[in-house]
C-alpha cells in the first residue's frame, strides 16, 4: 500500500491535476516553482509514481484525490 500524502502534497497534486504549471501553482501558493517541484517529487515518491500523470492516476485510484477535484475543461472556451 502507498503511504499517505501530506495535506500540502495533496493540494499541489490536485492543482497540477487540473493542468496548472509549477509556476502558476507557485504563484497561487506564494512559494517558488522549485518548492512546487520538490513537493511534487516527494508526492511521486510516496505514491511510487514516475511522473505527474501517473501520480494523479495513482492518487485517484487509492483515494488520495477525489474525482470531484478534477475539473474537465470546457471545450467551448477555446472555440471562436
């Protein structure tokens, strides 16, 4: 079984799961992009994931993230 994520790791992974860059996440949280990268790396390690996509998939599968935390992009927003 995978180890539980910290509240901060869960928060950052949820933001990443919604398509936000490390820079955008850092700006919202008032930290550096490097700090975001370190938080995500620690989350990947705890989940046994190799990258962002796998970490999100594992977190959803084991209940660390809820499907309600993932927002589906509105396809109409990019349409003229």
